[in-house]
């Protein structure tokens, strides 16, 4: 049972996330030749205040 986890900064529209999940689901299903019901996709959205790179949060980057 494939489990794909995606972590993104929050703020995207539901429709865009749903498309992402659908396309990843199809790619995994087709590549691994597994049944639809066996593919799991989890999208985790992280607030921009809780994600940093180079000691700068995403929220701080957005302000600059």
C-alpha cells in the first residue's frame, strides 16, 4: 500500500490541492500497477510562521 506524504505551506485553494492529490494518485497507481484503493495521499499544510529556511520563516520572506 503506497503512502505518499506531501508537505506544503498553507494557503492554496482546495481545488488546487484536490488536483494535486488526484494527479499524484494516478501517477503512483499507474507506475506501480496497484489498485486505486491501495494508494494513500496525505497533504499536510504548514502555517508560514512554522516553516523556515536559512533561519527565515516563510512569513518573513513574504514581507520582504
